[in-house]
């Protein structure tokens, strides 16, 4: 399953510092090439990118993402690797909430049996048991871990 390490830049990142460096590089390129981010007017500046906002992580098309609460842009997330994320549409740094690691692990184990384009999960809306039932109803193989 792809997360922020795989969705930012041309190569996977090994750690949170590398991901954050990619955010900063993207911000610098956006300023240099376009004068700012697509959803942030140049007049607002880029000095204060961190806002007191949060978003919930979810899975869409086999990717861990969240919705930016400032501009509704898609945000790449790394559950349990990083508790923040950067919106590349407006530059806002967002605090991200994720379910407990055990729940994430159980959900990912179920989702892996689906084609990537069918790997979707909204924690708090769907339980792991809901995902298992969907797998069974759609004929995706799933073997319960012992």
C-alpha cells in the first residue's frame, strides 16, 4: 500500500526527515516556478504554512491520504510513520489522525487481497469486519490470520 514515502518525489523515501525535505523542496519549486502553491495566493506568503488544522487518514485506490481542511486538496499520509502531512495544493502542514496500528494492520491485510483500484477504507465509517464482508461478497480471497 502506498503512503507519503512513495507518493512524494520520484523515489521512495526512507524516513520522515526525507519526506519533510521533499515537502520543502516542493515548496521552493512552487515559489520559484509559480510564485506559490496553486490554491494559495502569492499575497498570503509561505512563511506560516502550519495551521492549527487536522485531517483523518483514509485509504483511496491503495494510497493513504487525507483531505486538506483548508483547500480540500488531497494529502499524502504515512500512518504511524508521521503525524503530519503537507498539502501540495495550498502548502498547509496538517496534523493527521490515524486509527491504532493494530487496526491499520488488520485493515491493510484485508485490503491487500483486492485490486489496487478497489482498495478503499474510511476508518470510523467501515470496520475491519465490514472490509472482510465486502471481500467475501466480491469474491476476493482472504485467509484469516492465525
